[in-house]
C-alpha cells in the first residue's frame, strides 16, 4: 500500500506534497498511525506522487522545454536522495519548486545541469552565471531581526497546528521598534513592492513569508526570510506533536530587500 496519495486536485495540494518531500526525504517519512515505514519504498512512492502530480504543472507552464527541465530536476533530486545526498536532493527540488511557485523562486543553479541532461546542450540558461547559493545554512546565519520573525512564525504555526488547519501564505514585517505585524497585500508582487517602500523609508528592514501545511499530528512550517544586508534564508521545519524540530536552512541571494545595509 502506498504511503502517499497522488490524486491531487489542485496545485495547493501538490505543493503540500512537495514540502513534505523536501523536509522528510530521504529517510524520515512517517505513517499516519505510527506503523513502521519502509523508507526506501516511501522515497520511491513520494517521487512517484511528484511525477504523477506534474500533470497540474503542465496546465500552468506552457513551454515544453521548461517542463522537460523541471522534470529532469525532479529526477536529479530523486537520484541525489537515493545516493544519500540530502542537501543536493533538497536544493534541486527547491529550485524546481521555485519554477512552479514563483514566491519560492531561487537563482538558477541546478537547472543548467538539468537542461544539459535533457537536451544535450544549454540554451535557456546559457547566459546564466551560477550563484554560490543555495547552500546549507545554520542558525547562526540568521540575524537578530530574522530570529524575531521566525519565532513569531513558529508561534502562529503552532496555533494553526492546534486547530488542525492550513492557512494561506501570510507576510510578517519587523517594524522599527522590533514589533511584528502582518502585511496585507492583494498579491505577492504587490507585497514585494510595499516591503521595498517600507524598507526605503526605514519602517522595516526584515520580512518573513510564511506558509503552513498540516497533516494529522505532523506538518511543515515554510518560512522565507530576508533582512537588509543579509542573504535570503529559506527554512523548512517539520512539526510533530506540537514540537518544531530542527529546521533545514537554505541560503540564496536576496530578491526583495537590498543586499547592502
């Protein structure tokens, strides 16, 4: 019996699966009833679900070459996880994630190799200069403002977790007095512009974009943070039995706030 359902009805449901794989692969998958899990089979089933759900992506991404590259990134991630390289597996999957859901976009790194594997040459990304990011970060990479925002995100997550409810992505801002408030915006594009405006006027210098995934007694906290003068930090944190476990940190170049203080 498969551990994962691949009958996704929306890109939102598909993204929940995506987040689950990033956090749990290659060998930390869990069953709903705590029965033992064959981790190798669970990894196979998880990627089978990602491949099956890609049909929803094909309705959104019209360019065939881009779709081929994205499929190749999924396979590269699977191969890395199977080989025990959880960093490359997660980073590759996150890069593909950003191609589907732009709010999670990262600078191109592994897509060059994916395009070469798929087509034998590089055309789409031939002019791309590969960034040294993303790499696996640690808690010390977080600045003081980021820590405040991440603590606020965890608190809100546990509230949703206790109610067993998912929540639409929301944005938290760190204000000049170090208080935290939620930013309301009609879209992520509009939110980015407002964050830049507030930063330019000194009203904020850090933000967090937070997503919540709840599945029974476990879930995933997704938190993307930027602070002026700091790299972009993307955090994936597994939550089990009301406890936020050790998070995964991935660093990238900033895409909202300026890189220089």
